[in-house]
């Protein structure tokens, strides 16, 4: 059970404090409720660009990293479709340095043309390296566009097109910042060797005067139910043929999310999973194969993807995948297999909770979902899933009309 205290500042900033005096360190985690789903379709990649810009200097602090490092701290950040998270770890006695740094960049970025140019270049290089020049780099760009027709999950966090970041202006950047990076749209979690009363005073001192900003109200077009199977064939300069198939699944707070998560583990979660044993080891149709999902807040995609062994036909590989899918739709999963997956899930959750950094991140995420106490009931949501639940949801999930398939052929 993860204990925490929660309070809200007058400007809307939610603050959660988790005391753990077994460590000499403190973690300061600021999560903003903005991801690529909050972008305009003609201006994508902004949330990810901001992940970089937030290290480019704020209104009173030209260099974020240097004072943090002098105080013995380290930091990082990440962006997803749903959120942007900044976190640093620092010796607890130097925690005020982290408050000073985080509050200043929440107050306002420096918005210099130089910083924008530097970070734009970094992001554009990342786009080219990972998504344009890398073999199979475009496969998820193509899959998202195939699976989603109206929901903004149809583009990647890096952006829909390179030109969107290339053409971003200072005014674009400013308006995005003051719309989303406000106290009313942020969650501050402090964890480690800290005391709640002291953190409350520090939060008021450093964040209390920042204008709350206009509360951002999310209004995202919802994806209609898919009524026909979609197929895309691609030919590219890659070493092996690849296969990827997705199905629309429940969102993060749905009961179906937990069932789908267990299904993905049974089918393709590691070397002991059904598909790996059958299609990689025994039949040797794929050189690697996995079943996974992104864990998105809104309705997401469960995916089966892998590289084919040279000489294996795409149709034979797909047929074998479909046979494994059919089995889970008509046969009850054994209690032994189900318990094995639940045990693995329990150990993953326990391992994650060992780190104070992960605990801070999880508290912020569940608060973003609407209730930080969900962190303590997560395992129960997996444990109540039955073999019947898996059978029934598999029939709905793996309806062929709900599927999107890419056959990715090697030109060689």
C-alpha cells in the first residue's frame, strides 16, 4: 500500500507527497496533462517538441541542467500520446533547487529563437533517424493512420509529418505553452526523504504565485466502431518481410483493458508465450513475434507484430497467427496459464514499486487518470479477471471487422 498526502493550491496545481525515509534522495515529478492527442492535426509533434524545449532555459534560469547537477541531481522527461512527464532525483537536503527549477519553467519558458532552432533541429534529426531512415521506422505511422480515422491517436508522438515541427513558429510554441503548461493542468508529486508539511510550504512558496491559466477542457473526436477489416501492403528496402495486425481495445480505466493486457501476455508476452512457442520456436515462421499494446488512456490498439523468416510466405505466416487467435476465442485458458500471467503481472508491479522514482511517476499517472488511490488497487483489477472473461472479450476483440493489417514486404 503506497501512502501519500494530497492537497491542491489555489491556482489548481495538484500536489501529492509520498514519504519514504529509507532513502537519502527525493524525487520531484511534474506531470502535465498534455500529449500528442491534444495537438491540432495540422500542427503535430508539439508536445514532444516541448519535452525538449523545457530544457532550453526558462525566464529566470538560462540553463536547467547545470544548477541541478551542482546540487547532485539528475533529470529526464518523456512524452506519450496522453501526457508529458518531467522528473528529477536529488539529495533530499537540496530539494529546494528542484522546486526553483521546475517552478520557473512552469512560470514561463525563455522562448528564444535560438532555443527553438536548437531543439527543432534535435527533434527533426530524431524523426529522420528513427522514423524515416530506419528500416521499418514508418510501420507504426502507417498503422495508426490505418486504424484511426478521426481520433488523434492516428499520429505518433513525434508528429504526423516532419514539416509540422520544421515550420513551428515562436507564436505557435507560445500559444501551445500557455494553453497546456499551466498549474491547473499539472500534477506535482514529491517522494522520498521529505515531510508533507515542509513540501506544502515549498509548494506554496515556489508554485503558489504562478497564474493558473485557463482550464483546458479536452474535446477529442471519438473513434467510431470499426465495421470492416483494413489491409495495407507496403514494399520497402528492408531485410525481411514483416507482419503487423492490430485490434481496437478498451481504454485505461475500462475493465476490458485489464483483460486485453492479460490476453497480450498469454499470446505474445515473452519466450514462454503461446505465439512465441508455436510460431517462432516450433513452426519457425517468424524470427521474432510479440503481442503488446501502448497502455493508452483512451481506447487503444492491441498488436501482434513480427519479422518473418526468409522464404516464409506472408499468407502462411498470417494464417498461423489467425489460428492462434482462434484458439483463444474458442477454448478456455487453463487456470495454470492464467495464474502464471497474473503472477508475472504481480512481480512486475512489485518490482516497479521498489523504486521511489517509479512510485512518484505512478502516483502522478493515476492522479491524471482521476484518482491516485487507483495505484493501490491495480493488482486487484488483474486478479478478478477470469478465464470466461478472457474467452468472451477475445470473441469481441478479435472480430475480423475490428482488425487492421499491414503486410510489409522486403524489396530484396
